[in-house]
C-alpha cells in the first residue's frame, strides 16, 4: 500500500480548501450542468440496457449507480469533475457479457457480479503495487 498511502499524504492538506472552494457560484453552476448531462446519459444508456438485458438492468439502475458513484468517487478519489456512468463501451461490454452468459449457460447477474468483483480486486492490487 505504499502508493495509496503516499497519495493520501500528498492530498490530505488540500481537502478542507477543496470543500470550501466547492461552494463558489461557478462550481455550483458547473455541477448543475454536469448533473443534467449525467441524467440524460443514464436514461439513454439505461433504456438501451433495459431493452437488451430483458430488464435485468434499466434506466432506474443506471441512474442509481450514476448517482451513488457520482458522490463516492469524488470524495474518495480526489477527481470531482469525473462523470461516472454508463458509456458506449461499458454498454457494449455488458451486452457482450450477457451474450457470453447465454452461450455458456450462466445466469447474467451472477456473471456480471463476479466479473465486477474480479475487476475490483485486480484494480485494488494495481493501486497497492503502483
């Protein structure tokens, strides 16, 4: 965990000023602009996923995931203007994973969960040893 601890030590002195600067009018208007952009993206890709996954994933799930990640990622990762949500490559990955699950006879949601856990573990190891 040397890389992670070094990142925390480097960024810790600026957390308070970053929070204070977040209430500037320019930040608020930018946040509202990004909010509406993220909502439109979540609804569009959510409806695409809903149609192609037989309702396993849809606009509601995509909006919920976008909202939760939109709050957690900036707090934990120090990247406040990163938009988290479904994109074309992610939708293509999900649809390909669903097709793979059908081809090998595995249910979609457990396969999707296990692939997410594997990728999370892999990224955690990458952050620990970077």
